[in-house]
C-alpha cells in the first residue's frame, strides 16, 4: 500500500474544499444569470442611402419619460448598442452623420423583445430641413 505524505493529504483536502466551495457558488451564478424582465437592450446599424454601413455616425436615444438623451458613435461596421433600458418606457432613436439624418424611429414599451434591433437609414436633409 502506498503512503501519502502530509503535503499530499493537505493538497487533497484543499482540492476537496475548493470543489465544495465551487458547487456552492453555482446556484448563485444561476440566479445572477436570470434576466431582469424590466430591462432590455437596443442594437442596430446605421446605413447610408446605398445601404452601406456608416462608421462614426451619432445615434441618439431619447427617453420619452425623462427626456434624457444618450448618444453612441457607430463602430466601423455601422453598429450601435444601448443597454439597461427600461421595458416600461418608450424611446426615440435617430442618427446623424455629415449633414445626413435618419427618420426618427420609436422603440415602444409594447415591444416585448429583450434585445430589439432597429436599422437606421441616413437620408440627405432637404432644403426645408436645413432652414430649421
């Protein structure tokens, strides 16, 4: 029969304690992973008139309850993302880039998607828009 040294026993005890500790953390991790039904995200892309992605466009998200505006500058692939949005609130979204602007879009509180996707298309501003 092979004898195990004291350091070997200590290591085995340490491994056993760590294994028990890890199994105790699993339920806490599962609870953390549960999604909050009151929070959602918005993602999308900004495209030009030719449907090509636009990097560097400014996307503005307006909370219609508080009137707070958040901004995001699109990535190289034209993508944007807003997280931590309240599910019971409507939001208005628009994009601007080099004299072009998208139509205002709305993310409604009736939209139940956890991650909503909105594609914004830039249009040249008309002469009447420029005079405002």
